[in-house]
C-alpha cells in the first residue's frame, strides 16, 4: 500500500531531541540546484539542520522518506476563496502550503473590514495553510468612498484612495491587486493608476494585475500600462497569457518584450497556470458600455441591435459557442451552444438575455504550444488562479500537472526547475525570506512525494477531484494532509511582508 503506509511515520521515546526528523530524503531544495540525499531536522516548526546521509539526529517523531522527494511547500501566487469559510483541501492535496488571496481587484473577504480584523479571525479559527494577503483595487476604492462607475477622480478622491491603500499596507498587505478587465478596474484611468503606483513604489510593495487585455493584439500595450504605474517598482503580471496567439515563437516575442522592461528598470515578474482555457465571468464577452453600473435593462431597450452585433462578433472571435463551458448554475457543465439550444435561442440571444453578470465559464481561447513555452520560461512562476469551488481543473490539478505533464511525460523541464518555479521563485517575487527553500532557519512547510506517482485527477467535466501522489504535506512542521485527505490541523498563518 502506497501513501503514508510506506512513509513509516512513528514515535518513540528513543527519539527525544528534535521535534521531527525526515530521514533518507531526496531533497529538492527550491533553488533549482540538483537534488541531493539527506535528513531534515525540524524544531518548533522551523528547519534547524539539513544533514548529510551519514549524519544522525534523534527526534520525537521520525519520517523515513526513503525513495521519496522532499521539497518546500508550493507557494501559489494567484488564488481565490476564503479559508475561514471553505476548506482548502484541494490546494493541500497538490502540495500547496501558501496561497495569495485578494486577487483581481477584490479583497472584500480579507480587507473589506480591515486586514487587522481578518488576521484576528484567522488567528482565532486557525488556517489550514498560509495566506499572503493582497489589497484589491476595487475594495480600496470602496474604502475611499469611490463608486464603481467613477472614471476621472478628484484630487480629494485620489488622496483618499492613496490613504486607504497605505492603511492596508501598514496592516500587512503585500501590495495592490488589479482586475483591469473587470468592474471597477475597467474604469480606472491613467492618473488614478499612477497615483496608486506611487504608493506602491514608496512602500516597495508589489502590484499584481489581471491586465486590461490579454488579447494577442493588445497584450504588450497592457504590459506598458501596468509598468507605467511603477516604472522602477515591483510589477507582476497575473496568469500570463496571449489570447488568440499561436505558437512558441509568439511566446518568445512576449518574453523578450518583458525582458526589455526589466532592462529599463522595472522589476517585472509573472505567473502562469498550465492550461489552455481560462475561467472568468461571462462579462468578458460584453462591451464595456454594457457592464455594471450601467442599467442593463435600459441599455437593451436603447442599443439592442448594437449589443447583439457586438456579441456575435465577440463570440465568433473567441472560438464560437462551443468554446465556452459554463461553470456556474444553472448551466454548469454545458457549453454556450448546448445551453442556448436547450433554451430554444440562438447563442447571441441567449447571452444577451443572460447578461454580463450571468455567471462564469471556462473559455477555450489559448494555444497549447504558446502556453507550454510560458510555463517553461525560467522567469515565470506557477499559480492556480483556482479556488475550492471553481469548475476549472486548475484549482485541483495545477501542481500535479506541472510534475506529471511537464516533467515526467514531456520532459520540458527538470524536477528541480519545476520545484523552483513553484517555491523559491514565488518566494523571491513576494519577498518572503523564511519560505520557499529548504535550509536551516526556514519555516518547515514541506511536501513528501514520489514524482512518478503524482497524478492530476481533475478535468473540465469532473473538476473537483483531488490530485494524488503527494503523500504528506507539512505546514509549519505539522501534517496538514496525509492518507489522501486534510488532517484538520490549522497551523497556517497570515504572512507579513518582509521589510
């Protein structure tokens, strides 16, 4: 029997010095360096020693990891959900020990009532894993008393917006998240973005953005807009992609463009999820002039023909009605074509009736060769952009897919490189100095697994299936996941930005 039965976890009075020793491990330390054999000693949730195979240590608890890899827990740079209201077992099952929340411009669940208040709640209830908190642009706007549909801000509004962001950063937020294709980010003008960028630069925080556009013809312009917010600051592209773009050569062009921005002084980084379909609200198909807070009913009465003409063009451009798979009720698991057919309507009429707030869906708008090139690029980290409930396999399978598909099946990168992109690199991007690498002094967020047994069980039709093959996941030295399920231990914490 595989999994923990093979790990031989046991306790004995004879092992009484350290809290834990993981023996006979093949250590992949998160730096990208070659794997090496050794033992890991943990005391008080911290790695206190990494020993050579011929060295010995005693402990209260010993794990014999013979034949297995031990690596740092994965750090997900773009996640969704609230770990106070939902289990994040699907993240633990694929080796994730830290998630980044408050993304795409909304951090209502974390910072809406103040990040300090959420930290208190998290400390009282406990967390299954660690949380990197971000401040959503829309949430910060609301704190400053700015309506969603406001475009040009007054001097008073700008000052209030900047102060609201400063307050969040002082409470421990790592930076600002943007959703520039969504309300209210879609209405943000250059002056507002630069005002926020000035705060980010002054605090050496980070901007993480779903960009204004990810379309092939617009993506470089969208990066330019983002970089202009903080030209000498830390700027991060969330879920890097080129919608409608084709081939590895197009990915190379984009990566070279990004390198040029780094050369000019911007600390530009990015993450990517390893799938050729995105998942977002159906509002992305609609024109900006149809989005909230527009009175959609009134708009249809005055601009119905124009709306339908736009939808027809947009649906065709995005691959047609079969290229959208609904992920929310009542159409979850059905394509736009199927849902429209069942409703007795054309796809255009169906979507017009559904409206821009009518649900979320997977959008099959990306090229596999291009995605693979971005995933394997040295400077690009991994993320899920997933949640416990989202109907997209990325929330349940991203890191299993990284190992199973990219390392084992296709040989597109080494295991050491894959682990670095999921651990040491994201820790560097977020300036987290006590996680992401295995060495003395680091927090003992660790995963134990056999790479050949890792498997992505999820797919688009049955998306909520846990990954398999990660035998044990430790958060701060305690087992958070084993025997194929979460243990219920809550040793995670809300992380704080390194000064």
